[in-house]
């Protein structure tokens, strides 16, 4: 349970996230078969508002706890670490409790505004989860401040396993009463999973408490009162919340706009809800899988870069910032290629039994939407990394401003594209690309103002892009050659060969220089500090 380096921490987060997302994907496949796209549309109408409230109550607080605990750990103040944790728990519990009560009482009015009143039952089921998930986020932030990602890994896995079991059992149990009640059961399963995940991480904290906190006396900082800890917490939390809240606001606005715009265009409520279910329930779920790798890296970046920045270690900050951006780029490219080339196959393998053509051609909508959305993997990955870098530099307002400015562009383009009957739901994907690309450009401009980023054109652009082209061509033609075999077989073989070609070219043509390669050495991978 010792500290981990950024890369190892990111790998652990990614491992836990991959396992959790894999279990989540397994859950979504039978759930889609149970609920259908209409039921999945109802299911995903509920989560944008839930996510928005969760981000407001705890996302910024989790990041703030991570930064503050990391600072106190560096200064050997064990008491302050615990004071910060205790204060954060009290704060998020009170705030999340208030939001949960409001959500219960306003569930019907919110559902009517979204265009489908049946979503109200889902809000009743998800309300308690706001409290549970907010408390989990705080305790995770404490562990991450210790640069220990193991509890987060285990917690993610437990949460998803319980959700899979409880969600599917309850959805099947309530299905006899109709799709609306089946959706209620599935969402209730989410709340149950968050409750068990909370119990698990509390037990984890209690069991490992002595091992996780350094027992070093002679603290270099003064002890904080609860009021002082709260002031520090809010000073860090709300700027971080601002930068984290725009994406949930985007999904929240979509939950009110998309179905209503499609209905005005001439689609029925069922057709519009089905399209929304495909976009959010299938495509977004799949796109989030590869983004997980970069978001894990982004989460692990914050305490590490924050400590270096606080120590005014400009050389190492510059090196690490450039290195993290390059890693993000190299991970995102092959993920984009796989989703672009294998979109029809991915949809066929995972969701063919849950899709029909009775209302709309759901398979066609799903794979074409996934193909367009695959480009957003690159922008989304960069956005995660850029946001974490700026938060580490104490500039959380920059991501907020960039995202808010981009959101205005997105809302205009969303109305223009979705209201065009020939573009319809594909307008959501196109608007997302505009939104993410503008936000990434603004963030990168500001990062370069605060720190010198060192990139060699050959290592950063020429090698990765050439590797991607060769890899993509090999995947595409192997797919064509093997397309008459089993779909799972040719996807695995084609994608596997393409990935080996990509990695081989990255290594062969030396995309990483000697200094960057030192990070991958075992002694640096398992330690937080690197010799420079």
C-alpha cells in the first residue's frame, strides 16, 4: 500500500477502470436487451442531472482533497490530513442530502420538461445515490492525495459488480409491470451499488489507515481547525468544480433539448427517445471506454504535478507536462482507429440482439453514430489531460472558461444540426466535435503561457501519425481479408495485428527520447520521484 509513481498510479486506475468498464459493458448489453432502446433512452434521461448534481457536490471537493492531502503529506502533517478528510465528509454529506431531497420532490416537473414524464420514476430511484457517490469521491480523493490508487481500483470493481447483479435482477423483476418500471429497477440497482461501494471504501480506509498515512513528526505546517480546513477546501474545490461542471451541464442540456428538437422536426416521442437512447446508452458508453485510459492518467497527474509546481521545480514540471501530453496523444490515436474501422462490428457483437428496425433502423444509426463519434476520443483525451495540468498549476478557471465558451458554440450548432431532419441525431456527434476541439485549443494555448512545452516534430507528430496510418491500413485490409470468418475472430486478429504494428513503429522509430525512456524504468515506475 505504498505510494505509487504517476505512471503506476495511472496504470492502476486504468486497470480498475478497465475492469469496471468491462463489467459495466457486460451489464449494458443484457440491460439493452431487456429495456430496448426506448428504455435505455429513459434510463439515460435521468443520469445527466444526477451527474451534474454529483459534480457540484463532490467532483471539485475530491480534487481539492487530493491536492490538500498531498500538500500536507509533503509537509508531514498527519493531523491536517485527517482534519481535511473529516471536514470534507461533513460538507459533502450536508450538500448532497439537500440535493437528494430536492430531486425527489421535483422529479415529475423535471421529467415533463425533458419530454418524457416516465423518467420521473428513475429520479426517485437515483436520488439517494447522490449522497453515497459524493462520500465515495471524497474518500477516493484522500487516497489519491496519498498517491495510492489501489482503493480506487478495488472500489470501482466492487461498484460495477454489484450494479451488474442488482441492476439486471431488479430490471427483470419489474419488467412484468412494463418498461418504465424495469428502468426504475435498473436505476435502483445503481443506487444499491453505490451504497455497497461506500461501505467497501470506508472499510478499506479503516483497515489501511495506519499504513496509508506517514507517521512523521515535526510537521512543517500549522494545524488547521475545521473552519480553516473548510475555507481551504472551498478555495480549491469551487474553481475545480467550475472546470468539471461544464461537461455534465452539456449532457444535462442535451437531456432537455435533443428529444424536444427531434419531436419538433417530425419524429415521434418513441423515435426521438430511441435515438437519444442510441446516442447516450450505446455510443457514449462505448466512446467512454478508451477515454478511461487517459482520464486515469489525468487523475494521477494532479497530486504529482501539484507537488512539483509548489516546489517551483520548473524543469521537472516542464518535462512531466510534455511527457503526459505525448502519452495522451499516443494512447488516443490507436483507440480512435479501432473504433473508426470496426464500428459496425462492435455494434453487431455487443448490441445486435437489443436493436430492432420496427421504429427506426437502430443498427444503422448506432454504427454510423459511433464512427463519427470516434474522432471525439482524441479531443476528449486531450481535454482530460489539459484540465488536470491546469488544475495542477492552480489555474482551474481556464478549463471552465474554455469549456463555457465552447458550450455556446455547441448549443448553436446543436440546434442547427439536430433540427435538420436529414442530420437529426448525428448533429449531436458533430456538435460534440466542435465543442471539444475548440476547448482543447484554448486550454493548450494557456498551458503554453504558464510552462514551456518541449516537443520535437519528428517524435511528436511524424512518428505517431505515420505509425497510425500504417496501423490503420493493416487493420482495414486484414478485416477485409478475414471478413467471411467469425466476426469476433477477425476483429481480434485485425485489431491485434494493427496494435502490434503501431507499438512496434513507435518503438522502432524512437518516438520517446532518452530522457523520456527513463520514466519507464522499473525504479522510476515504482517511485514518485525521478532523477533529473
